DNA sequence: TTCTAAAAAGCTAACCGTTAGTGTTACGGT
DNA sequence: ACCGTAACACTAACGGTTAGCTTTTTAGAA
C-alpha cells in the first residue's frame, strides 16, 4: 500500500529487468529460436527456476514492455468524455499503439516477432485476452446500450483492426479503412429507437 | 490423379487413422494433458517418430476430422451462384459449421477443446490460416470489387462470427446477430458508385 | 520372378521448455 | 536480535519434438 520502494521489491524488479534485457539482447543478436532458456539464465546470472518465477514462458520475455495494451484499450472506453462517441476514441488508441510498434526504437523487436511463429501465436493469445477485457468495458457502459454479443463482436473487430494494421504496409491507412467498416457495424447493432 | 488406391497409400492412411482414433479415444477417456505422446504411440503400436511423420504436433491429433474447414469457406465464396450475394452465403456456411460442432457425435470433442488451453490456441491458429485463405478468395472475385484491406477485414470478421458463436450459449442466434453487423461493414466498404 | 530405389516405419538418443521438490539466503516487521 | 517469508538456487526430472541411422515394405523395372 505504501509506494512500493522496499529494498526487496527494488531488487526483484532489478532482477526481472536484467533478465528481460539480457533475453532481448540475445534474441535480437542471434535469433529467438537459436537462444535457449538455459543460456539466457546463465547470461543474466540467475537460475532457470528464477527466470520462470518472473516470466510465465519463453515468449513472455519478449513482451516485457507494452504489456499495458490491455489496460489502455479498456481505459479508452471508460475514461472518455461523457459525450465522446466510442468508435473514434478506440480508433485513436489503436492508431497510437500501431505507431508505437512502428517507431524506430521498437521496430526491430516487432520485426522479430513477425518472423517467429511462436511469438506470433503468443501475441495472438494476448490479443484475445485483450478483446475480452475490451468487450467487458463496452458492455459495462450503459450509455452505449448494446447487446452482450454486439459488445463482444465490436471488441474483436477492434482487435482485428490492430492485427490487420500490423500486417499491412500502410498501417495507419489500414486502421482508418477498417474502422470505417467497424463504425458501420457498430451502428447496425444500435437498439431500435422506436420503442 | 487416379483415385488414390495403391496398397501403399491405403496402408499409410490406415496407420494415420489408427493413430488419430487411438489418440482421440485416450484423450476423451483420461484427458488431453494426462495422456502423453509416448503412450498414444504405444497404444497405436507405432513408433513416436512415425506418429510425428503423420501429425505435426500433439494438438493436430485432435483436429483430424474437420480439417476441411478452410476449403469449405473458400468454396462458399467461389462456388456460389453468380448473382448470389456474398454475406448470406458465408453466413450459411458458418451456420453449418457451428451446427457440426454442436452435433451430438462431435460435441464431446469440442467440449474437450474448449477445456484445454493448448487446443484452444491451436484452433485459433487454424482460424487465422482460414481467414487468410478466405480473404484471398474474396479478393479474387472481381464481381465483389473491394479493397485488399476490405477483403481481409471481412474475412477476419467472418471468422470472428464463428469464434463468438462457439463461445456462446445460443450459437445460431449469435451467428445471425454478428452477421447483421458484418453485412453493414461489408456495405460500408462498397466502392462509391458515382464515378 | 527377381532386383532395386524409395517410401514408410522403427530405434536410439538427445534437445528444449518447463516444473516439482528441496534447500538457502536476505529482507521486513516485530 | 529474531522470526517468518519472499526471492533465489540446485538438482533432477517430465513431456513434446527432432536428428541420425537402420530395417521393412512396396512399386515398378528388368
């Protein structure tokens, strides 16, 4: 509850960071598949079991940064101005995420992810969790008044926009094009107004 | 090209079938995670390496039947009557697939899949391949005249409909609801007609 | 029929990610 | 100063997967 600044937690965070940094360096250097867990642990000077107490699996080492994805999308729904429409808010957030993936500093990592089936699959599973969180946030907003199914559907569509943009040559234009389709789908799911 | 009825290919198919049958029986009996590859191979009376020459991984053993998924969806696009609209044709196909998953004969398998993270993930990867094939089929039909991006988008949306229906309590109703949203998205992607 | 090339299946032995079991240290609160 | 516990380490294994190599089976030519 106090701001987490015990020596203990600082050391823990440092260990975690050192593992992630070491892993990413080795992976980018020699390829994800060519570097084994035992080697990462040795290079970071920790036991293999310690590594796995910080990260659930090998793939998770790569996604250390940018884990907040999930929170950010949900926040884009819950924290928007009371009269701000949903879809543009989500489009803005997706655009920001896409820009982050294509930024110079992170681009090599994303290129590695795209080139590695295991990492693509892991990212996909993260996206699914993300879609569920987003669906819950949408369904929870009474102002939107859509079906459970419609909420889940739109959430998946939004995640699709991100996935399609990541695969695209012109990510930002792709986001816009997909979102114009999402907008239409969202309107089509509106409750009929003559009650 | 001749109907494949050499002794060789019959024996090979038989071996494959025996492995798949044995695996499914053991999995349904005692749980997917509780049965190891070595045990499946022993029970089917083949070497482990033989098993892996027929199936790419453990998960693939479960999806032996219903692999045609991919072809069927693409066929629903390419084989439809010249003036039949795309979306209803796809909805019909998805409905058929969903019904197949809930049929009494296959329901236990799908229940096992839903209960096993590894199998859910594998199914998701199959869906992605499927979406790509479907996107190609849609993009290849000049009568539809949509963008590459629009084709890919609709393909993903259609696959989403299937995924959402599988997770739903009322699969057929879910398919209909999602498809009404897809229909709107599809129309919104139509090329503007005043050229 | 007999022979041969190749496909299919087998065996061994390992690699790699991951985990259980069991200590050992270092820290935080008392 | 002391105790409970969180963090880390060590060993040893398990389960999926593959490489390397040998043996069996089959298709088709001679």
